[in-house]
């Protein structure tokens, strides 16, 4: 069996350090808002290249808190429009509607699968206040054209960095390219905890302070509540584990690139399989996922399953076709809908061997 992601082996690779970190927390007697959290926030902000990092319970909360904080600060208001990729995971959309903001869905570039800057420009109205880019699959969605659009129209630029921990654009890490960024540390991410976890990075001290309060019941100091907040905190054990795995993130990402390179070499000339352009000269893709696009998606997935190879689909139903957004079900986004019908994610991880990768390729070549 070739697992899509062998989390047991991923964590075992750093097992001794993880056990030491967990035991350190266990023996400290301090399990929330302690030294591990403070140290992780410091280390992660330094890694990303941002001035501030605020830990929270999960990646969705990180997105929600960014937009909620901008509302509390008077930067955003109910009904403001935020442009977002149509082909993203639903969390990106939920964070907007949770805050009374209007998502404006924009199709991706069919070659890169990232939001299409030309379509972004065409979607701007007098109510547009921001752009949420999502670094899907581990590839950077940011580019100079995006930067110029945001500057020209005075738009907030928020990054959903859930899939791109460690990715760079012209030497800068994703998560430091916009006004704020949300990060998920779900176990399957490149930087994954042993449970849920998330964080916000930003250079804005007011935004960071507001988010820290919102995620702690809305408290500015003990028993004083400025906001109607919630409990959304990164616990000490998760912070300690993330500190360990952060030290190995760049090397683990390099191992992912090695797997991706074999896929590109082995599958580039296969009929009916399109390999998205996930590399460009200005960035370092971290290959959270390795997607292929094929009209034979179901046939190939069944073949791989029969050969003992696990795959996943990202994502079979796009947000505008979900029941929870039934008012959008009539909308048509042909590129996004084609991707939903044809995308197949192959196994990729820092513990996947060359022989396992070749087995996947041989199965697809049958």
C-alpha cells in the first residue's frame, strides 16, 4: 500500500524530538498561553518574515479573525466585496460570509491553477475592498501583477497560506507578501501539528493586537472584554510540536520537490494527463499536493486503487455548487467546474521513496 500521506512515518522521522517536546510541556504544568506558544510565535514570524504572529485554534479561525479584526478596526464593513478564487477550499469562502462580506468568485488560470490576475482586474467594482489569494497546492499565487492591482485599487491583500508553508516568491516567504496571512497546521499540512492549529502573520501591530483579543474571548486584559470574541487558542503541546517540525520544514519541502520532479519526468508525455505549471522562476513551490488534470480521472483513480495506491480529489464540488451556498448554484465557472471533474492528487510527502513514486508512475502508464 502506498498511502496518500503516511502521517505515522512523517512524524516518526522527528519522533525523538517530538516526544521530548511533548514531555517538556507535560512536565511544565502549563498547557495554554505559555512559553511554548510564545516561542513558536516568535520563531514562526521570523521564519515567515513578518513582525507578528498570533497563534489560534485552526486555519479557518485564522482567516475569520483577519476579516473580523478588519471589521472591528473599521477597515471593512458589512457587504464589502472580497475577491477570492472560485476553485479554493470552502474555508476561504466561509471566512468571508461569516463576517458579512460578499465573496466575488474569480476563475483560475488553467495553466497554473492559481487565481487569474486578468480576471481579478475585471471583477473589481466600487464595493471591492480586498483580494484573498490562496496559495493552492503549495504554489505561490502572488505575482507582480497582483501587487500592482492591489496598489492601484487600494485593496487589502490577504493570503490563505494553508497549503504553502515555506514557499518563496523572489526570496520572500508566502505569508509575508500581503497585509495579513492565515496559516493552518492541520496534521496533513507541510507544517502539521498533532491536531488542529492555526496562526495569523502580519506586520500590522493593531491587527495583531485585535486578533489576539478576539481569539481570547475578546479580552484586552483579564476580565475586561472589548470585543465579543471566542475561545480560539493554540495549545502548548501543538506549539511545542510545531517548533520541532518548523526546524525541519525546509528540508522536508526539498524532499517533496524530489518526488514532484520524478512525477514531472515520468508523466510529462502521457496522453490525456495535463501537468499544471506549478513551477516558475520567481518561486519555490513546496508541493503540498501534486495534482494532475485528466478527463480519465475516475478510471485512473480506480486503477491506482486496484494497485494499492491512495489518491484524493481536490475538490470534487466547488464552493458555488455546495448546498450551503445554494443561492450560488446557478452560477457558472467553467474552468473551476472542469477542475472539479478532472483533478486527481497523487501521493506526495517527505517520506515517500523514489521506488514508491515510480510505482505510481508505472500504474498511470499502463
